[in-house]
């Protein structure tokens, strides 16, 4: 089973750059998109459709052309969920989940705090509120793949300029502690935790998924790894491979693909 996570930074823009031509050749089972930056009716044209796939969307209702998530799948889900129960989060279009048998695939867009203190405060509130939901999923017995842009790096391996970003959103110690805590750092050895698919496959890897549009960040590979696939422990042994596509470039984020030894609908 092949799952792709991609922050499009505007799906209409990514489509114009050839994203769907590329996607159609990837033999993917599921695509999780973040930042569609559109309403569903704006993504209904043939340029956004790939033969053999259907799409489900959760748009932002707070501001048109903002945020938004989607899931494209060539397998019909048993159920699609689009709300977690916090209006300020749900109405920004930040969560969609497709359920296939015992497997849930989620497309998440965790808030950024880079615009200032107000949004950073909202980001911390979301992190605190989201943790019990993630713990509940972890204990549920279901298999989960949490795809998305989490807007947080985990360690110095995940960001080119580690020291100079310690006071910047996405690299703040409390943010890193929260994400690393989800992945079991500092936890009891017997405690269940989320598995960072990329880090499990590349323990010392230094690959990035996002580059600022400022300066020559992309040309100089001054990047951040903030796009993840976090999986429940039962899927850790089913990880088979990964790729991060730097070229061609469809967005300021790169598509992140993970292959699983897993049959859809398990």
C-alpha cells in the first residue's frame, strides 16, 4: 500500500505545475493533501481528477482560499470523518479521516505559529487539545496513518539551521517536546507510542520536506522536515520504503511517500 502526503500550498497552483500528472503515475493507494486553499466546487474540474480515484474534502469555512484538507483514494472508504469536535480547529479545514476496515488514514494540517503570538497561542491550544484524541486512537486497536504538515521539527536532523531557529515557531522546545513525546521520547519503555515512519526507516537521515521561499533556501537545501506519516505501533513492522520528491517542484513542500506491506481494507 502506497500513501502520499502533500502540502500543496494551493491545490489549483500545484495542478498548474503538473502535480496531478505526476500523481497519476505514482500507483498510490491514498493521497493526503493539506492546504488545498480552495472550496470543493473549485476542485471539481477534470484537471483535478485522476482516473480511478475519488476525492473527499474538508474546506475552511472561516476564510475562503485558506487551509483545507483532502483525501484522494482509489479504494472506497467505509466512512469519512471531517470533524474532531473543536469548532475553531474543524472550521479551518484541518482534519479529514478515511476508514478502510481496521485502517484509518488521516490528513492533518496542524496550525502554524509563524505569523505571531496569537496564532502561536492557538497552535499550543490545539496541541494540548489534540493529545487526548491521539492517545485514544493509539489505544483503540485500530491501525492509523497520520499524514500531514505538523509544522514542527523533531531534532537537529530535521532542520538545516538548528541553532538559529530555536526561538522560531516550528522549532520551539515546547513544540518539539510535544511531538517527540507523541513518538515516545521520555516515555516508559512499555508505553505505546506513535512511530515516525521516515525516522524509523532512516534513523540518521537528514532529508527535508519544506523550504522557505525567502532567499535561496531551496537552491541551498536550507530546509525543514515538518511533513510526517506517524503510524500506530502495529504498522511499524510493515514499513517498506519512502521517498521525498524534490523535483519537479509543485509547492514549497515536497510530496512524501511511504510504502507499507499492507492490503487496503485490512
